[in-house]
C-alpha cells in the first residue's frame, strides 16, 4: 500500500537547522508531487510547500521563503525538508503528504506521513 | 491569499445525531475543497475531496456539499469513532493551499 514514513523526532536550539526525511513506498515516487505541511501545538495545519520528485522543482509558501529547502533522492524514493534559522515558534509536527490531482476535479492530499515532531528550545 | 473559516469551532453531540460542519472561503474556490479528520496524536486523514467526492474506504455516513464559497460536511449518524478535529482545505489557489482552523467534535 502507499506509505510515507518520516524520520524521528528532533530537538534543536534556536538558530540551528533541521532536516526531516520522508520515504515513499507503494507507488512510483516520481509520479506525484510531495508537499510539506506543519502543525503547531493546538493549531490547524499550515502548508509549507511542494517538491516535484521528477524534476526537483519546488514552490514554497511566502512565510518560509529563504529558510526552507526541499530536496529528494530518487534512488531511495525519499524527500527531505530542511528548515534553517529555527525559532521557538517553529516547534511543530512536520508532515509530508502526497498530492493527488485530477484536472478540472481537484487536488487533495493522501496519504500523510506519520509526522515528525521538531522541538526548538534553548 | 484565500482564507478559510470553519464554524462552529467546537461542538458536542450524541451517538446517532446528525452533525453539520461549515466551511467558508474568502473568495470563490469552485469545488476545490477537501475535508480531513484528525484524531489526537495522529496525522489528518482524507475524508472528502473535490467538495463532495467520498474518499475510498470512508463510511457513507460522511457527505460533503457546496461550491463557490460555502461548503458543508455532514455526518448522518454520529459514531463513537468520529470524535476528533475536522479541517477543510482549499486547493483552488496555489500557493498556499490553506486550511481552516478546525472544528473539534466531542461525543457526549
């Protein structure tokens, strides 16, 4: 079955960087965009951006421009999110999600990875 | 950016009740609206996509309707496993694919 498995929890100090991985299985990795969504404690999800695993192109939410990098390694069907200059308000669960899209129907996210808790604390 | 507003922000209902959650977009998003369900400590799970299409494996007691700016998610007969938080998401305008703030559903 289609599955996204993420790396484990991280604890970082303010100003540091974090890199989260997302390993895909059960489908052709390069056929579907992957998105990153984060959810701060008690808050709704916040879309961060996407990566096209086929060509490596990316698109980021304006809130994260200049701090976020999304990459992938097609040989191991894995996508990566790197967030730099971490602040305490970056403490959140970070999810990778697969995009499904049909022209003139819509775009939706399914499935979601299990999430990676990133805690930023001095 | 398109803003998504859900209401109510929380509700409590009995097993067997009919429950309706509303989501409003700040501008027309046609039918580019999805619904997700999240249980505590778990990732969100897709329920409805394209406003009214039921995701495979999701019980038929869940229905979505609406287009333009106003959308509803209805649970026809609430079950104990339906507790949690429900989120709407628009995918009409990119970026960003914005989410609503959530509706927390409790079982009485």
